[in-house]
C-alpha cells in the first residue's frame, strides 16, 4: 500500500525570513492524521533568507538530520561544534539529555534551502553527540546511497534508531529499485524534480508512506533528488 502525501497539502508557515513546509504536525500546524510515520517525527522543508536564521534553542531526546539542498547553512551548538554546510553535507545531532544549537544562513544575500528531519530515538537520555559528512553527487547518482543508519556502516552517519536513510540523484528516465523485507515500511520524500514510485507520479515536496510492498521502483521524469527512509 502506498499513500501519497501531496506537497501542497503540507502545513505551511511563512514568517518572511523563513518559508517552511511541514510534512507532519509541527509547531502551530496540527493534523492528527499526520503526526509522523514510524519513528519519523518531522520532515520540514525550510528556506531561509540571507542574513537570517534560527537563534539558539534547545532539543532533547531526538535524532536531528539536516540535509542541505542549496546555499550555505551555519551551525553552532552547546557541544562546541561549529560548521558551514553546503549541498552534499549531511549533519546528525543526537539531542539526548539536552543540547542547544543555532542555525543561520551563512550568506547575507542568498537564500539557503534545506530539509530538517527529526527521528525518535530508541532510548531516551543518551549522551548528546554530533556528526557531519559530505556525500558527493557521484555517490548518489543512479543509486541509493546510505547516508544514515543504526550501525553507521559504509561511511553513513550513525543514528540511535533502527532506520536506514538513503539519498539518490536521478537523471531523466533513470531507474532504480529497492526490495523491502516482510514487515518493513518506508517513506519517500521528493526533494526536487519529478519521478514515479511504483508507477505513481510524484513531484518535489511530495511524500509517500509505503507499507506491505515487496519493492520500491523509482523512475525519474526530470532531474530529481530524493530521500528514502526504510524502517
């Protein structure tokens, strides 16, 4: 079974400096039908104007993944980490017992576009930690590149949850497939472009909940980029 979550049906908040779309209930947006999917709790698509950002704020007991699509995002946290993320950069912050951080557009003029993903951890009260890695487009071209997982294998970021997060970049007409084991579920999020999922059309911003399927078959209609969560 595949349930499409149209991008234009997501929650939307425009604060001027921040234009944000919420796949699941978040902040002032509440939809009891979309509280998350499995351990996935938040998928926000954020665009932040130059010279603006999120001031220092706190998190607890959450695995937070940031995936930059365009521009440059500056990060600082109470663990002493500081970095500037560009497209290809993926960051994982395990909030655990508590961490504070800020996120700002590193540019004073150009916007930054990124996805922020929250995943519920298997255990509460873990020690906060941080990782950031770069995944070249070539690593994601025409294949599903594991970027985060419970065991951190193959150079992926390690998350405290039984979930696999893949990224892929596809050219028009390019295809790929991924088998699903019995009992596995998946969520597909289209970051840009247009593609089909098991022959169902999807476009940028759309998501899809996948259950009781034997495989996932993707074919790009245009240059596309996607994230796939398998749990």
